[in-house]
């Protein structure tokens, strides 16, 4: 694992970038604080992990909360209820793949990654809670130890905003999940932020982490990840390899692309669902704050968002749009 300051872009944190990150902090604290209110604010409303009272088991209860001592005494299955933790540890796993910096009609997906880091970070930094981060990298993950305070979250944001989008074997998403298993010593929350366009080889380490931690998956996407406009002749470039293909994007090719993209998303979301991770879906052409509010509303009603809304209400295809994929 490399230190936090390594493998960063050569340009410093300039004034416009710092102003944009400050504005992002204001958006989170002003627009989301009132929505995510309560004793302990967060994106995953839940009972916490501190032991509370026991009650009789009901169908649908998590069997991992069974209180076997009370069950043995009463001969009736009981579970141990929990109360909210006063201090939590949150780990952000950030997949900085090259596809995050592809310039689409509505900007780059890296801005959504920054929004997700700011949302989770600033909402988790109060009350003595700590936030750590693991970032994909060139050959090995980069681990930023868990620390409390808003200044620390600001440093995490700057790291995400100015780190290179380069992922090499040994520093991929699957390696980051293994690194979190070693770094996260206490029960807490693990938030995986990615566009999930790479190989789905991370399900097993994610499920291993699920035996000890709560999960949240943030799936960031651009409309071009879901459908190609029929623009005719186009140059498509692979952001990871730089390979360029000249293709005729007609109705048939666009339909094949959309079908293949949907099949890949189905594999990704099925793996996340099996791991018990609710999916917060963010798209570059939508208001990400509204998506966060809708996600929290579903969670508070006991629902498990699966990311199916990612492909809803796609913007109309624009033949003049520039295709950079």
C-alpha cells in the first residue's frame, strides 16, 4: 500500500478546484442535513450495533442477531436488539478507473464520485466518528487511515479530485476490498464507489466483508454507459487502453450496445444484491442530491434499492452529441 500523497496529479489544488470542493461541502451540509436528521445522520438508517434489549424472534429478522442465551433459557427464539453507535468507522472504497474522466455531454463521472465522498464523509464525520479511504492505484491500493473531523474529509476530497485515474493489476477494486478487510478493525460501514464497468471479480471479498460490516454501493454512470446515440460514423476510444475504433453507429449497433450494457449491469447489481449492499445510483445528467434524498426515503421505508433506476428517463439521443467512448 502506498501513502496518501503518492501518485497524485502534478497540478496542485488550484483556487477554482478548491472553490468547487467548498461549494460541494455547502451543498451537502445545507441541503442534506435537514433531510437526514435524527440522532445519528447517515445514508443507511438502521438500529446500530450496540447491544440493547432482547425480544421474540419474528419472521424476517436477521438470524445473525439471535440471542442464544435468552433462547436457551426461555426455549423461545429471541433476537438481541441494538441501539445506535456513538462512534462509527466508515471506509470509502473509491474506484478511480480511467472511464471516470471520459467527457460526456453532461460532464465527467469523477464529479459524482466527489459528490458521493462528500456526502458520506461530511455526514459521517460528526460525533467522533472516523472516516478512512482506500483508492485504486497503479499496482497497489492507497490507504488513507480513518480519522475524525471535517478537515480530514476535505483532505479526502482533494485526494479524489486530484489523483490520477490509473488502475493496474494489484491496485484494482478487488484489491481495495482486501485492503479494507485489513484496515477496518471495528464493525462499521463500507461504501464502494465505482462505475462498475470492469470485470466483476470482487463479489467474494465483498461478501467476506459483509460478515462484519454494513455496505453501501454507489454506482455512478453517464448516459453513454447505458446507450449509444445513433450518430453514424464515430471514433470510439477505450479509456483504459487508448485503443481507437472507427465504427458506424447505426440502429443495430446501438441496440447491441444497449443490450450488452444492460447484461453487464444485471451481473453487477446481482452480485451487489447477493452481498447485501443497497445501491445508490447517480447519473451525470441528473440532480445527484435528489437521487440521494430518494434513496434515503426508500431505505427508511425498509426498501433495498437495487440500482434499477439507473436506466430510467434517459435523455433523448442527440445526433450532434460527441461520443468519446
